[in-house]
C-alpha cells in the first residue's frame, strides 16, 4: 500500500505500508515486523474479490481530475514470488456521496465504486490529506497463546512487604482443569479457561 503524492501545497509526501506473508502469518516489516491482524487481511481480500464499479471516464487527460494519477493517488500492489505485481490498482478522490474513484494499473478507464478500501487501510477522513500508517493493520492480541498447549496457569500478587503470594493455581490434568492450591474440589468451566486464554 503506497500513498504516492508528491509534497506540495501542504500535502504530505509519499508513504508506504508493506504487508508480507511468512508461511501462514502476515507481518509488517516496516513496523518492527509486527503481526498483522489476519481478519483485516481476509476482509481486504474479500473487498477486492467483490468490488464493483461503473465507468466514469476514459483517458489519461482525466487522471488528475479524479485524483487517480500515478503521483497523486493510493497505489495498492499485490506480489507473488516475482518482483512484478500480480495485481495493481490506484485509488483516487473521495466524492461528496462517499464513493471512490479507482483504476487498474496500465489502464486509462476510471471507475466509481462504493467499496471503501480506505477504511480498511485506516483512513477515515480525506484521503488526499490523511496519512497512511501501519498501525491499523497490526494485531493487538499480543498475549496470544496456543490454548491447546497450555497445561497450567498461575496468578500471583505481592503483599505490602513486596513478598510474592500465589493467588490462584490451575492445572490441566486427566482432561480437566483443576485448582492446585485448594483442598476443596470446585468445578471449573472449560469455556471460561478458553475465553481467558484467547483474550
């Protein structure tokens, strides 16, 4: 994803956000290699598969009118293992009705679409003025764990003298979750444990 505007008249310069797939996981190389929210990528691909639009103009002489020129638009590029993009398109101005202009790379046909790619990219105001940031793509579940591999949970606290105190201890034994530090047998909801681990 690239914001291609040249810096002029107070408009901010080109910005770029790169998403790279490593095995099953998407990452943001330019943002400390943070994990990408997989649901946002899935939704973005769905928008691309289902996008519809009506032709509004044809010809390079109209590119600037619709904010769809190479140097003043948002370029969205998809790469496979080759350096040449497998798919590339440009997003232009936002209309008063909330529609957007779009054209494919190497095409001079300009389409009007209702599909809001900008919201998926974290841009909710004027695309010509707003910044492009990687943060909207980053996964926020930073404590994510493989719930199937967890066999014990300990929750600790400290007293007034800064001494560690064990508050709760659970273990997964005989296909059940049990309290380790309680003499009384209490049942534990497996669903509550799963909800706790999955955040």
